[in-house]
């Protein structure tokens, strides 16, 4: 487990992100080649915890967001560079529905994903353990994440890891665009050092 990824790993990070979230983001960020171009340009290694195997191959990543930025950065200019201004504008508006604001004292997760060949081998648990350790080390009071209603396996993992539901957001008319009806906000309280 380490913080960040190298420039040589950037394309692999984008591909893993896309493989994990294309069902949710495909209608907005597709086609795949453009989505990968956008992700390759905007994923920020400063906001990533990365799991690797013994040979150093990336197995998964947990992104997070702070007041300084997040794993999935980028803005309108980045979207326009890949999709054109019109395509970038409507995509930016649609993606803003999923955006979460940073709160003081909250370690906000910005996506967690594991390579298909590494699933079921404890990588997700190891990433969540790293997230908890990072939140504790940086003096946060809680970790928050969102899990969509169509991903019960992820929700079960979060619950096993001590996360509890604290709210829910409905996608409303965007349900057909994103392929899910709601996202549950889950929280894990950081144990005070002492």
C-alpha cells in the first residue's frame, strides 16, 4: 500500500477507474476512448492510496477529496478539451449531480476500485484500512463515502468495515442516465488517539 501513482501508471489508473465506474458513468462520459482520455488527464495521484502486488502491479485504488483537491479533479476546460465545449458543458452539468462538497473534519472518499482479477482477495478491505489510517493520521473525525443502490456487495463490505448509513440522495430524473436510483452516504467515526 502506498500513496499516489507514477506517471507510468496513469493510464492503468484511468483504465481501472473506468472499468469500475463505466456502468454508472458510461452514458455521460462515453465513448470509452474519450472517457479514458479525460480520466488520464485529470486523475490526481496526490489524492490516491494504491494497493499493489509483490511485483508492484496496481491492484486497486482508493481516492479521496480534501479542500486542496481530489482524485477525480478537472473542470470545464478539461471536459471541453476531450468532448468539445457543448459536450463538455452538458457532461459537466450531469456530473455535478454526483459531486460531494468537502466538509471540515471529514475524510471524503472519492471512489474506491479494485482490478477485476484481484477482487475477492482482500484488496478492498486493505484499501479501506489504509483510508482509515490516513484519516486518523490527518486528524479527521470521520470518513464518508457514497454507495449506490445497485452495488449491494460494496455496501456489505463497508458495513463489515464499521461504516453506517447517515443519509441518502435520490438521483431523480438522472436515474436513467446513471443507472441507479439512490446513493447512501455512509460514515465511519475516527477513534480519537489516546
